[in-house]
C-alpha cells in the first residue's frame, strides 16, 4: 500500500466478503478458469465537461491535481484524502454504490477487492492498453491480473534498501553489511559496545514490511495452477526469515517496542538509540522531514542479502484503480495515465509525497538522478533503482491477503511479547490463508 505503508496504516475493514463469490485472478497469476472474465466496459468520450472523483492518501496530491485541473478545463478532478481510513472508506462507498471514479489501492489489496467486484476493466480504452509500456513490468502484471484486462495503473513502488547512520557505524568501526549474516554480526558488536544501542527495530504490527523481507528471500506465498490456489506461506524460505529475526529478538539485539513512522520511533533515532533502518524508497523523506538535524549522518545502501543472491524485496506501493460504477472511463484513463507517467506530475509527487514512481520515466527524472542533500548528496535513488531491478517479478499476493496480514501481525505481536515464535506466526498465516479462502469458496490447497 502506498505507503506509503507508513502514511496509510489503515483502520477499518475492507468490504465484507461475499459468500460463495468465485475466486478471480490475483497479480501475475493466470486467470482461474472458475472465475471467467467480464467484457471490458465501452470507452467513449463523455459529452461536455466532466468531473472525476479521485480518492488517495498521498501528502501534497492536491497540488498535483490542481496542476491537471489548470490545464484541463473539460476534465476536472476533485480529490479526497482518505488516509485516516483508506479501505474502510472505499469499502463503505462500494457497498453504498457511491465509489469514486478512481481510488488509490495497494498492490496487496487488489486481489481481495477484485473478488468483491470492485473494479471495472478499461482495456477497451486504447490509452489504457498502450500504457503498459510506460511501467516497470512487474507492477503492470499486478494491475492487469495476468493480462486479463486493465483494472488499475501502477503509481509507486517500494524497493527496499538499508538506511544507515554512518556516524554510529564509523564510531564503532563497523563495515556496511552486505549480507544478513554480517548484519547480525554488526548487531551483536553494537550491543556489546552499548547495551542501549540497537541496530534496528522489528515492528510486529507491520505485516507489509515483513512480507517484503519474505519477498526478498524468494518466499513465494501463493501461486495458481490447476484451478486451485496453492498456499505456500509456510515455506522453508519464510521460516528462514522468521528464524533469523527471532534470534535477533531473543538476543535483544533489535527493539520490538517501536511502530514504523511513530513518534517513539523518531524519538529513538533522535536519541541515537537505533543505528539503521530497513526501509523502502518512499521512506527517504521520513528521516529528512522528521529528523532534520541528522542531515549528513545518513546513507542509503543496498539491502543485506541472503548469501550471494542479489535479490531484493518490495514494501508497499500503490495503484490508482478504476472503480466499479465509473461512467467516465475515457476521461479517467486520460487523467490516470497523466498522473502516473507524466514527468512533471511524477516529479511533483516525489517532491511532495515521497512517491517512488512505478513509471519507467521516473528513473530519468532530474530529482531522481541527482544527489540528495540530506543524504550527503549521495545518489540514493540509484540504490533503489538497482533494488527494483532485483525484485522477483513472479511474487503473487493472495485473494485474502488482508485477512492473512492481520493474522500474521497478531501472531508476530505475541511472539515479540514472548508468547510463541515468528515461525509460529508463519504457521498461523498459512492456516489463515487456507481457512479464509475456504470460507469464500475459493479453491485452495497447501503446498505447490
């Protein structure tokens, strides 16, 4: 979620599940044969002036919309910020038949909302299908559900990296870790030197972040074949990630009392109690805006890897979806394409909202190719660009991902409090995935 995850920690549930609703495809998986595909809606220009509703959670997006409105008098856009309860607000509007034409939806929420018939296929619009070439391939596969249509356009992504307090690392004579084993060794050295200093924190209430760590280790959670969802949340790769962080927690080398983006988190960094941060591209503005006096003390380097693998993970990122009931598809596609691929719009979104564009044009933006003053004028976006290239494009979200995430978080919180382990949390997520699909009559089996 376009965290932008940090900015849009959502309260409230998504639309209630419809009993017996047939499973539809998710992300880059094939279209389940039991679901079928509705024909794309017709795409004709509306007569006269059109006003579109666009709901999102991104800071400064009102200024981006104002730029569009200034230059497009016949297609005006009214924006509503729904960051206080993103999916609850969208869900209530869908139930009431009053959804906006366009809404921000996280990649991991797309499959579930599609099972609720929340979107309209705009592939009859030539500009929509032509937009495929404008985006990073793995993001397009998430929004088109295996090329079965066009239900959303990618907006931003969250390729992951390691944020490092170089002054603290230098003080304790630590090299920048290239692998997770080296990172654990650094954690121990810091703790030995100062028991009040932790290398990072583990947020047990942030399943999206943890899923990014699983993604990096090729811990594929789902795949679709043979008319069944195959649930592999409890894979050996997932267990490896869980056991790694469990060891750090047990040894008290990482904190578990901090929530991402919270006031206590920033206070801990301000007091020099935490030396690094495992984050995503959109997080670069967090430290710049909330810890201005630490300017020049931070660097962003590649995420530690598992052995020699260069694989990275993604945390967050969102799309702008075409919502059910949209009667202005032609105009919606025009605005959505501009919003998420026009260089001027992308630059403004990055500056104001910290978005890391999913559009290929984003990598050539001056703001994303120059050094960033806060980070020692380092070209930090080069790090994120390399990270993005090393993200597994076949990773798939399940159709009940929100339910699974909630179960994972509940079990991780218990583990952090000493009741069970993170490996148990992985098992709980696996069981929840299977049960939640069964409850919605979605064919699912454990294992490949």
